[in-house]
C-alpha cells in the first residue's frame, strides 16, 4: 500500500531521505539539555512503522537515535518496565558513536512498592552508564536514591549540559551524599533543583549559563563564586524564607555576568552582588512587592549599562517605577508585565508621557528619560487589554521624536473606537511601529480592523501602507 501511495520517497537517495527524517525531530540546542516528552521522541518509531523500507532507512540513520527520553511513571506496566533495558540498548546502539542527549525521569516516591521496579531500574542504569562517555547533554529528574545509583558509574568525558532536578520533600543538602562521577565533567550549562552545588563533582571553569531552583541564597552565591566564566544566571525560586535568609557582609564581584533573572524574594541575594557587565535583567515581582531599593542599589554599585529590563507581575499602581527607569538611562528594550488592572493605570500613562516627551518642549512638566529606548512591551496577566489607554497613543507619537520606538501590547476591541484605530493606522503609514494583539478576535488588531473596513466600505477607504508581517504575533 505504501509503494502505491508513495512513489516518491523510495526513489530518493538514502542520504536525502535520512536528512528529511531528521527534520521531523524536535530541534535541539547542543549546549543545553532539552527535555522532550516521550510522545515527541517516539516520532522516530512512527517513521519506522510506515513500511519496511522506511524502517531500514530509519535504523541506518544514526542521528535519529542520539536523543533519548525515558519516563518511569505510576501507570507504566511492569512488563514494559522490564523490557526497557533491552529497548534502550537497541536505541543507543543505532546512534553508533554520536554524542547523546539523555533525559531520565523517575521518582520512586510515586510508587506504593518501588521495589518491584528495582530490577528494571538497575538494568536501565547499567545500559545508560555504559554509554555515558558519549553523553553531551544529561537531564535527570530523579529522587536522591536513584541519583546516587547513577552518579558512581557515569563517565562524562564530553558533557556540555547538565540538569539535575531532585524530587525531595525537604532540602536535599541536609542528608544527601556527594555526587561523584568517574570523570569530572566541565559543562557549559548547569541546572540544579533541590541539590546544593557543593555536592556535585564538576569543573566550573567552562560554565557560562546556570539555572537554579529551590537553592538557598548561600548556594546561589556559591555558584557565583565558583563559575568565573558565568554570563547568564537564572534563579527560578528560593526555598522558604527561613531556609534562604542569609546576611553576607562581603560583596561578590562578578565581572562577566551579562544577564540576570531573579525571583521576587531575591533581596538578600541582590545585596551581595556587584555585576559591572550586566546588560539584561528580568525581575519577578508579587502584587505590590518590587525590590526597587535593592535593584537601584545594585545598579549604582555596579555602574553597569543595562540595556534590557523586564519587570514581571508588577502592580499597575506601582508608584516607584519611575525611580527604576531614572537609574537605567541606557535601556534599549523594556518590558512591563502587570497583574490585571481594573482600569488603565495612571502610573503607566505617566511613564508613557515621560518617554514620549520631547526635550525641546519647554512647557512639559516632565523630564525626558530613556532616550535610547527602541522597544517597549506592556502586558497584563489576566486582562484583555494592555495597562494603558490607546486613545492617547496617537497624540504621544505625534510629539515628533519617538517614531523609531516599537510599542507592543494588547487591545480590547470592544473598548476601542474606530477613530483611535484609524489614527493608529495613519501612524503606521507615517512610519510608526506597533505590535498590537487583538484580545477579542485574536491575531493582529490593525490587520483585523483594516480587513473589516475594506469589507464594509471598499479598499479605497484605507489608502495606507500594508502592515508588515514582521509585526504579527
């Protein structure tokens, strides 16, 4: 049947067919360990299930088998778990000598009787570690006992990405054993959750990116101290305050950090940093809590030229945003992501007025700031519209000196007049740049409005330039 319905694929050279098969797989970043659910990786098996010729071609294509994701979960059948070591060995054997990305998920705490999987688990670990010298990326989402079983046998000669997420009820650092490998890896990317960096035996000299979760302030500072080449640093969350409240008098100066992403409770961590090369900063907030004094103190202490700033989950009535922007005069991209406001915020409108104010306008009561800003995004978490009124945007743009500024936000069609939409279209024709999502109908608001007007009155009513596809969401 396949030969009848597919006279094309079988006539292709094997090299071209193999390349097409490889394009069916998820894309990967060779410097970071991706996590792919099994349903994505099983695309390989679906290719081989089409017919005998496709199966032979798939088996003969090593780069189809260089990524393996294994999950042992609660509903898995014991018979399948018992056959996994053989299946894994066949899979990795087909990859030949290529570098491997391995993702392994298992938490024995999910099972009433985890001992019934012990034999299968030992077989899986034996097969995986027999290929460990070829691992390039390793993702482990496991419990402490399974991690200790794996660690003693791993020979990580060419590891670039290491991700260790440990399922524990409390901080692992209290009772865990040191994670010792047969050979010390030197990863460039590291992600840790619930495991202290002091417990893992790795080289820190090549590390350029780190993502940490549920680690104390001291542990996060330890990564800063050890990884001298670190450039990108992301803390997803700290543990409970009583676990992370640490007061340190000595500053940690890190001259190479270029980007930070920190959670809401990062005050203690901010107070111990000096990052003179910082260019990009994402700071999470919580309702009315934004670490403004600590943020400004870090910026002044570091004397850095911040170019990108993203503020997440901030209150629409935050009355101290202007003070942050005064401390970041070199910003080129700004993102303000608000919690849902009940009405457009006067604070945000005031910020927009300050941004668009022309320095030559002596009658304006506002000083000009953020003169280098090229991109501004304003969004709300639980609202159909952005946190400001679009009715005033045309007047602000026509002040005359910020047409190069791209404004990205959402708009509620039901609360926006046709006159405002027409003025925005005229601004696009004059060279302004907008990224406006239609929260009512989806897609691009100005494109939707333009199509409706053309449909009602004919194309002659809108003699404006076409909106570029680059501005579509």
